C-alpha cells in the first residue's frame, strides 16, 4: 500500500477537523490528487465560460436530449428531483437557472467548495487510505463517503491521519467533449423546474 499522507498532517481524534487541517498537503498527496483530478487545460475558465454563454445564447437546447447527458455526467453524484447520487449536494433547489453560478460551479469546482463537501483523505493505522467527504462524525467514529457514494465508518482509535485536501470531489472538465448542441441541451435540462419523464 503506498504511503503518501504524512502521519503528522492530521488530527486523529477530538474536535472536528477545521482550518487546522487545511494546510497544504504533502507533495506526494498533491501529485496523487493532480492525477485523480486533472486540472483543465487552457483556454482559461473565464474564456471558456464566455464561449459557452455565446453558444447557449445562439440557439435553444432540447431538454429531452439533455437528460441523458446529465444522467451520464452528473447524476451519479447529484440528486435532481429524487433521482441520482448523493456524493454532491442535491441540485433540486439549487439556483439552476442562474447561468453564472452554474458555469462557475461546473467549470471550476474547486473555487468554492460547498461546506461539508471538502475532500478528505483518511489513513488508518492498518494502512488503508480512503478519500471522500466527511459524511458524519461523532466522538468515537468518522464516516467517509467516497467517490462512488459508499460510506465507510472508521473508529477514531483506528485513524492515523485525517487531512483536508482542499479540493472538491467534483471533477473538472465535465463539459469536455460536448459539441455546441449537446451543451445547449444539457443546460436546457439543468434548468428544468419539474421532473420530466417519458
Ligand atoms: C464525482 C461526483 C460529481 C459529479 C460527476 C458532478 N458533481 Fe457537481 N458536485 C460534486 C460535489 C462533491 C459538490 C460539492 C463540492 C463543491 O461545491 O465543489 C458538487 C457541487 C456542484 C454544484 C454546486 C452545488 C452547491 O450546492 O454548491 C453544482 C451546481 C454542480 N455540482 C453541478 C454539477 C453538474 C451540472 C454536473 C454534471 C455536468 C456535476 N455537478 C457532476 C460532485 C460531483
């Protein structure tokens, strides 16, 4: 099992890990995270956001065609109208018709991480390394919810380190590979105010 989290970098017990754990992660960890969450390439995000705005303004999208794109790229992590995963926040009541916040949330997930959804790395004394968000905790245990939505409960006395990676579990580059019309369709679907079913 590779060891990339320094044992001193987290607190294994007591209080909720807060800013104290948000110090820069070790180089090895950063490298691992860069691999797991690759940074998006140029053009810069502002330009990309501007380009997408223009694409969306040029023609309407078809929300029915957008649904499968949403299902493939977003639904594993987000619930929308009672369907979908729970890795990220429920999007049903999120301001999905506000294009600016939607674009920045999607293009730059690390810019602002919703409280409770920071990515943590837990290492256990028996050498396991788990990554996910802190779904729950009490004085005796912590619960890490991973990428796939599965939860793991770790007794605090088995925990060696708990480090905040300062990254979102939401990957960058989620819009990559979509053509102009697919972008319009996806954003049309993202704005739905009630579930569509066929
Ligand atoms: C691998 C899981 C994952 C996928 C796939 C994913 N997200 Fe997320 N998303 C998250 C997590 C975790 C957060 C909360 C952390 C953050 O704010 O970055 C989040 C946050 C968001 C937010 C901000 C919500 C809030 O309450 O602040 C929006 C909007 C969003 N995602 C939209 C999308 C859309 C649209 C897609 C598909 C194109 C998508 N996400 C795909 C995990 C994911």
